C-alpha cells in the first residue's frame, strides 16, 4: 500500500508529494518548497518516518515545481529526474527565477540525475511508477502512474476541473489536447489523481465534469 503525503508550498501553492510504502523507500515528486521552513518540514517528515528517499521526480521543469530540488540534493544526494524535452527548463532554473519571478536564485542548481523516457519505470520499495509523456504545458511534461494502486501524479497537465496553461514558452494547446486523449485511454476512471496545484480528484470526476476531457 502506498502512503502519500502532500505539502502545499511556495507562493504559487504548488503540491509536493512524498510517496512511500511498507519498505519505507520513498520518492519525492515535484519538490517546490521555497521558504526555509518548507524545506525543513519536508526533511523532518522524511526523517521522523524513517524514510529512505530513492528518487526525486519532476513532472516538468518549471521552477515552482523545482524550487526545493537543491534541498533534497543537499540532504540525500538525489538528483532530479525529468523528461529530456524539458532540459531547457531544468538546467536553467536561474533564468526562470530572473525572467518569471524577478529574483536571483541563491542556491546552486543540482545536476540532472536522469532524463526519463516513455519506457522508463520508477522503482521503489515494492512499487513502480510508469512514465506517461504528456506534452502541452511544457514539451517534457509527464504523468507518473501506479497501476497497482490506482493513483497518478498529473503535475500541471490535468487539474480538478481544469488543465495546465499552454501560453508559456514552448507550450502547446494542441499537444495538451492530444495528451489528455492519451490519458483518457490509459488511466482507468477509478484512478485517484494527485495534481500539481489544487485539490486531489479522480479520473471519473474529470471525465464527467472537466470540459477539456469531453
């Protein structure tokens, strides 16, 4: 059984997830912690539950989902894993900070540990997450899906009653529409969706009520 802890962090209210099972091996998904107390809360949770972080996963390379990567890297040596099509983002977090948020990053950007592909499987404990490429919000956006537990981490591709923006650099509305069609085919309706912003939802709810999935 998977345990999923959500932290709502940074000024943009991004969702960071710690996912682990009975072995206490864990993955950290979209570490967007920005303030020192947010970094420490995540570190304290891992320590107090005696977890062993194995992967630092990024659904995409936008800075609000990667603010805290340096904290995880400094604490456990984990390097971020992201789709290769978002290399232009994940390796230039300092430029994102200046251009989108108007400040300078003080921390050194951790090196990328692995560029993911559609055939990759993220293994930890007794569980696996499959990688589903979902370009649109960014070219390298992805969903991490655990078929065994009926859960998916959708990043900024799919929200409750909405979808991710496509007006950023190299975003594409036509691509995200194709990605949503793919998710409708691959993700069963009883799957719980853990989104990059906002509340959790289910595929059934979105199929019924989200105008972008009709």
